[in-house]
């Protein structure tokens, strides 16, 4: 009887160790599978979000590139009408793009028509007459104004090594129609 009890205890112990070992192996495999599926799901969600935001950004850059392509033939326009044509082009583009909050452009001094000195005091011109127009909806309605905030940075960019490349800056908080 003693041997029977000892054998029973030994068999039960072996079974418990085997079951515990198998349980650990199964749990480790389940953890690995679960972790892999979670990582795949996160990767998929991150890829979808990145694609969405890249599409939004590319859409705006495409609008700006289209404007640049349209204006590539501005030399054929009469000098005295270039700024008005360009203003109207920007205004209509801005009105068509309801999600744009601001659209501004800065030209090198004398680049648009060579008549900067004739346009001092004009909306969208620097005190020297350089073209720097800003269309904005920050107040809740369309406004055309002088794009003063970025002229020095724009000129540094135009004259720098990356002047022919697209530039995207960090987002900034803005007040739109009185709320942020």
C-alpha cells in the first residue's frame, strides 16, 4: 500500500509538472500571437492615419503647385495687371478651398512685375512695394492683408539651398472666428 501511495504521488506530481509546463508553453505562444496581432493592428491603423494625413497635405501642396504652374506664364501678362490677376487667382483659389485657413505668397523684390515702387501702400505690399499678399479666414470672413510675419524667413528660404523644394512648417494654434 505504501508503494501504491508513493507511485500515485509520483504520477500526480509528474502530471502536475507536465500540465504546468504545457500551460506555460501555451500561454507564451498565446501571448506571442496576441502581441503580434496587436502590433499588426497598430501598424495598420498607423499606416491608415499616415496615408490620410499625407493625402490631406498633398492635396494642399498640389493646389499650391497648380497655382505656381498657372503663374509660370505671368511674363506674358501686361506689367500693370499682373498683381491684380494674381490677387484674383489667389482669392478664387482660397474661396474654392473651404478648409484653407490662410493662403499667402511672398515674391522676391521686383520679381512679379518690376514695379515695386509703384505699389507702396497697396494692400498686400511691403512698405517698399514688394508683393506679399495674405488671404485669411481667421476672423470668420475673407480678408486680404499684408503678409508681414514671414517676409524675412521667406527671403532667407528663397535665397537658401532648399529654395526649389516644398516647405512644410510645424502647425501653430490660430484663433478662427474668435475661438481656438
